């Protein structure tokens, strides 16, 4: 017998999942049937076959029976990788069987539901071999039969690939393994032949003495063996890097392809795979730091952003594809994204993963920005400022040039046309107000610490704060047109005696409201035509809130006929009260007509940039990502005829 010891990494084997009990959260599974599988020697690159003996005397079950972990895809780096525990394990009838119980943690629930629903069906066992018996098939192929081996853990895996057949990374932990060669030693000895470096006998000499092989021949064999190991290792590493299965890898190795030829074959395979997923290949290379990029990474980026948005707002819709990422932490999402880009994360610390995820070559910052941008838009829609109820939204501005807002008067009066007479021509008079868009913004930083700490408060706080700030800014700019009383194109201020919209100071009463309404009714158009406008909104600050609601309430009950109030809700000239803190302290109040009836104050956004938007870049002063909120907005008083101001009393 020949004995030798080598170092072997943790091996893995695929097996099926059996029945599931949803009440006890347990599942029956087969973790091994001991079938023969192809392997590659961890050290030499030599191909061989492995068999697992399922003789109970050959399997060490202490670790499984002692509560071995049920893992997510053989993850061994974080506590969150543990999704359950092995409760029972046995070997009988040529099978290794086990009962596993799933964790009740919230993030494990989707996995358990998929197992119960038959979506996740593959289980893989991780094991180490302490002793092999070596033999050969009639065809001369080497077979190693494990006669002393130990299952270490059981994992749920997404793809039925034999991950253990590959060459492991150099930092892979290994375990000592003894190999016993069963072949007879004499069967390997042969009588030397003439072509095996046997020197002919000299004349008169005795039997010829065999001489050792020449050194150059030994060097050639070693170089050939090293080149073969490098070829197998190079092909295996490239297949692992891009997630290609073991069958595809083994076919290239058996075909004898060089590393360069295998690289082209891998490129073709990736192009075929991406085309089937309706993606496009960009930036595929096989040098140091190689990575596979797709532009755009539609599916993963969309689903991750959607899942993150759902965590921020549980009422948000969640598609089927996004459910896979629903319970993932920010760091776990970063890890998944890096792996999809071909970046190895095994053995990296949490800080290193966060740093690489925020690196300029990673698309992960865009995932964060997609989620935060959607949350920003949702928060922006939720923060509806009061100005939108009475001011008029103009068409989007195409650029930042001056906007010329034209006041169109009513059409000229129609005149009688006697029989046979010609129609007389009329003209539209117009006035002109000008204004332009202004850009507003602010920058804040999102740090690596926020990702490592899974700080969803930061992700929710930033968009919500930016949305509220944008709404407040818009509100101030619109009400500023009323409060600053700007000069109009005719040279008079917005509220001026010449405009007939500045009655004497008075508190909000039926009498003062009647005077203000009459002033608006008397307004004439640019050609002197009667407009007969009626107020629709009553605007005031907090100090006049009580009075505003009293005189517009549907519950107003007049004591006498003189106090009948038609400004109440349901009245003939009902007013809608708008109490706005921006108007400030004091007794001042305003009346505004419906902007559909006449121009008052209008506002607009930049075309294609309606509302507040987020942009991001890698931070220099900030150790993370810098986010910039931007708002392109403008407001301008267009016409005084639909507005009345009273300074109050």
C-alpha cells in the first residue's frame, strides 16, 4: 500500500429538497447519494473521479447531529447567512438524509415560502474528506473513494452546479486528507526496456546497470505539468468570475483550449447569455481586475431600487422580481451587486464591501439614487403647498431665457352687421410681463457608514427633507409676488389705487368682503370691456385664520336679513379660505379670482425637470456619495385684475 497526505478544501455536492412542513417550519432533504462526480485536483489540476462511501462507519455525523447550520448558498461570513439548523441526520439505504428547521427571522421568510412553494429545490452539502482510497477504472481513470469524511453544513443553492469541482481561491481553507493507493506496488514496476535509458552491456561485462533519467527530461515534464496546472486554473478562475457552470468549464478543459481560446469562448457565451436577457455587453475583459458590465443593468438595478423604495415606504408597489431583494440590508445589496459585476467579495470586510460598492466603477450608487429619487418624488407629491390651489401653472419653460407672459384681453365687442354690409375688423390688445427661471439647490453626503449601519433613516430623511424644502421654497416664491407688491409692466405696483384693487384697511367682515368683491367686479379689460370677475379664494395669515373660517363656513347662521352671508360655502360667491404661514403675522388679507377665469400669479418649471431632482457623484470631501437636490422654478404676478389686497385693521 502507498500512503500520502495532501491538503483538500471544503467540498460541495448537489442534492434535492424533499417534503416541507409549514407548521413546524421543517423540511426533509437528501444531502448525499454518494454518486461518482468529476473533480479537478486542487494542487495539480489533474482530473479524477470522487465517490462518497455511504457506509455508516465511513461518515462522521457528529457535526450534523450536533446542530450544523443551514446556510444561504454556502455563505460563511455573516450571521445572516445562517437561515436554519440541522435537527436530525442519518445515513441509511445508500442515502444521507436530514431534517432542517428554518429560522423565524423576517428576512428568512421569503426563502422558506419559496422552498414550501417548490421554487427553491436545490440543496448542497459542504463536507471535508479525511481519507480517500485510490483506485483506477478499467479505462485507467483515477478514482478516489472517500472512506472517512465529514459533512459540515447544508446549504440552499439557486443553481444546480457542482461548485466543489472547481479550483478554489488561494486563500481557501484546506484540511489534511490521507490517500491510500490500493493498486499493488508490483503492478507499477516494469522491467526496463531498451528505450527506457538502459545502457547496453560493455564487452565482457556483467548485466547492464540502469542509469537515472537525464535532468533535461525531468525539467521538461515539470514545465509541462506546471503549464497544464496554470491552464486549468486560469480557465476555472474565469468561469467562476463570470458565473459559468461547471459543465461549460469542463468541456473547455477537456477540449484542450488555451487560456486565450477559452477567454474568447467565454466572451461568446456571455454575449449569448446577455442577448437572451435583452441586455448589451460592455467592458468585458479578462486581465487583472476584469469585470463584466451591462448598460443598463436594467433588471437588477430596477428590482433593487424598487425593493429599497418599498422598505422606505411599505405602501409602495413591489413587483415579483423585486421580492428577491425585499429583506436585504444595504450591505447585502451592495455585495450582490458587486458579485453581479464580477467583483469578488469573499473574504472582504464590511468596510471594504461598502467602499467598493461606492467606487466609480460600480453601478451601486445609481441603485441608491434610483430608490432615493423615487422616494423624493413621492415625498414631493405628498407635500402639496397651498399656492397650487389658487396660482396658475404655466407651460414648462424650454430654457433659462426671459419668459414673456402675454395678457390677452377679452375679444372686442361684436357689432351689428346690416344686410349687405361688411364685417368690421377688431384687434386684441395685450400687455406683457417678463420673468425667468432660477436654479436652486443644495448638496449633502451619504457615507459608507450609512450603508454599513443599514441606516434607512438617512435614506428616508434626505429625500423627505429635500422634498419639503423644495415645496417651501416654491410656496415662498409665489407668495412673495403678493407680499413684495412688485412693479408691473405699466409702471404701477401690483396693488395700487390706479389698479382699483387696494380698498381701505378693514378687518374681515361681510362689509369689507363686499367692498373687495365689488372692486374686483368693476375691473375692465385692456379694451375697456367689463370682465365681471368674482373672487374665489380668501388668503390670509395665521392671525386672521379664525375670522376667515367664520365668514366662509357653511355653518354661518345670519341673525338678520342684513347679515346673510353669500361668501359662505354653498353661497352664490363662496370663498375658499387658504391660511398660509408665509403671509406672516398681522391683519392683511387677499382675495384672488379663479386663475382659469383671469391671470393672477403664474409659475413654471424647466421643461423635463418638473419639481425637485436628485443628482449624485462620488464625494471628495465626503467619504461616500454626495447628493445634490436641484429645483428650476420661477413665479410672476401677471395681472392685477383678479387680485385684491387689504392691509387689515
